[in-house]
C-alpha cells in the first residue's frame, strides 16, 4: 500500500468513526440537559448565604429554583441541613433546617420567605431539629458552616407521614428517588 493510499484510508476511517460517535455525543448532551439541577437566585453554589435568610436577619427561606426533572416524576422532596453542627472543626450532629415533601411535580420553584400557607398545593412539612415544621435559618454558634439544600425527584406522592424527621423521610424516599440535586451555601456569623 502506498503512503497516499494509507493516508486516504485513515481520513475515511476517521470521518466514519466521527459519524458513528456523533449520535452518542448528542445523546450525552441531551441527557445532560435533563439532569435535575437546583439553584438559588440569592446565592451561588458554594457561596455565602445572605444574612437575611439567617437568624441574623429575618430568617426568611431563600428562593429556590429547579429544572430537569426526569420522566415519571410525581413529586419532589426537599431537605436543608447543616452537617457541621455545632462546630465545623468538631462536628457532632446534622442540624435540619427544613423538611418538605409531596411538593407537586408541576412545581419548579419556591419563592423567598414562602409561608406554609403559600407552599405549592399538596406540599407537606416534616420536623426540623428545632422541633418545628417551618424553615429555620442558619445560626451557627461558631465557624463557617455548610448548608446542604437537597432536592429529590420521586416516582410517587408519599401521603401523610405525620411530620417525619429528615432521617425518616430519607428512608421513605429511598425506593422512590429518580434523581437528586444539591446546592450548598455557607454561613458564618460575624461577632
């Protein structure tokens, strides 16, 4: 085989291989577009949570937005917790700030400072570490803490679980989770 014939054959194989890989690349891009994502217009992923959403402000719940729920999603669940309590240098517990479930599949956001009566119809609340059912803003006793906002797309509506804790809700959704998204914000109180 002459060099020019070999070179020509290599070009044709490369072009054919590129055509074969193109659908896979498109599929990957399409799948990426359908990935469940969670964001807040109030703070960037990994960024500081503004004080108005904490005990140093009005302790309003932050606005949250999501997209990319997989086919078959029947409801969403949301847990916001702090695994750095009481001190990030020596964490001893996970403090739960908010537990919501049976958020309807048609919902794609929660507004800032949403009152329990204004949650999407059908949404149910679980128990927080403060023994309440409403959002409790970050109030770390020392150090910069991480606040995990975890959204789950579920293949079922769970019904009344009688104000479950975060652990109880996570056990209940284990077999129903289609996708999970996470947004982490941080907060440290100024002294």
